[in-house]
């Protein structure tokens, strides 16, 4: 049941892209009482949100026409382009939505181009609002949103974002959110590899690997990665997935490309990208990003060394 049943003054929402994150975000919005129309390229993915009360749109165009604000969370830059500019895309909508909030992680320059074109063609505003926190944070309404866009449009979206996120920060004009997400993914990608290597080291050395987060709490090694991701990795708790390995690899390649465009060499990012590339190449594109620890187990076994002892803790 909705925690807020007064929907009389609420904008109608549309949501395009019902994957791991889109499902979690849509269910959260429905629980908070928002009227929601949804669309996804693979229709079976809609089942959970339709069962929770969402209406189905036949295309991105129809979603936009039946909404005041369109939310989008899709795989990559080409997917955003197709949803906005493809046949029956958002840009073809007649009436309806006046604002698009894109939660996808895509190219910053493409975002600026898409936003300018959409505003010129339809008058619709664009907020790039990539997120961090994963599906669990989306369900709890505690996502971190790094936003780019006009102040007035962010204010118009404030109530929607408040129901999804515990931290919303405007980082600048359109595109600034995507640049911030590049920095975020550099930290996340390198951090997942660091957690995997720390766990691999602890298990190979024979210490109580499960006790490490509590032991290091409050020290310089402490972090959300150590307290939230490391325990999942240590328990081999990979289901439901926090995210897909192919997605993080895509993001890390984008970090590399962005850095190279600035004339920067980032060896840590290069290493982390290579680790996820090796894992995906082993057939793990759709494996949970937390399961990157399996890459190290595989390499240890291939090297003929005894497998480390996994202490489960209590």
C-alpha cells in the first residue's frame, strides 16, 4: 500500500527501461503512490511492475504522451539514442512529458547533444541523473543521484527524486551528472577489484576473512565497499545480483575513454578494466559484479595452487 495516497497534484510518471535498476525504482515509485506508465524492450521484464499497479505503454513515444515526467534507465548511449530518437521514440511524442530524467550511465558529450536537440525539437527539458547504490538502495529510496541540468527543472523533479534517493546533488549543467558518474565508476571499479584481492589475500593467508570488516572498521581502510560489498563477496552471495559484470566493464571502458580524452593516464583504472574484461571473457557477462572474486579463484586453480579456505564466519 502507498505511504502517500494523495496523488491529486502529482505529475504522471513514465519509466523506460525495466531492468534490475528500473524494476527496483519503479516498484519504489508505485509504493510511494506515483501513477506510472512503463515500457521495456523485452516485455517479460515488465511483469513485476505491472503486477504492482503500473500501466503499460506500447512504445517510448506512448509513455511520453501519457506522462508529465519521463524517467529512463537503459544500458548505454545507443540505447538512450534509440529510445529518444528511434521510431516511436520520445522525440516523436505529441504533447505529454515536458521533462526527461535519464538515470542511465552514458557518454557526457552525447548527453549534452541529446539534451540540446530534444529541447530544440520539442521544448522538453533533460536532467542527466546517473545513480549509485544498486537495486537495494533503489527499493529503500536511498540512492545517490549525481545530477546535471537546470536548477528550475531539478526543482520540478525534486519530489520524484526525493522518493528514490537519500542524496541528490546538482553537479552543474546538463552532462555534469555523467562526468561525476565517470569519477564514481573509477572508484567503484577499482574498489571491487581491491575488495576481491583483499579477500583473496586474507583467505590464502588463512586468517578469519569474515572478521575483516569489523576489524578494520574506523581505520583508514574502512569504506562502504569494505562494509557492504566485501561481506557479500566473502559469503559468495551473488544472488540476486547487485549488477552485471558486462555493465561495469562497459562503465570502466567509458572511464578509460574519458580520461584519455583529457590526456590522462590512469593505471589503476586500466588494471581494474583489465580484470573485469578477463572475467567477462570467461563467459561471465551476466554474472554479478560481486562475483569478480571467482576470477582470482579460477586463476589460482589454473596455476596449480591449492584453493584458499573460505571461512564463513558466524
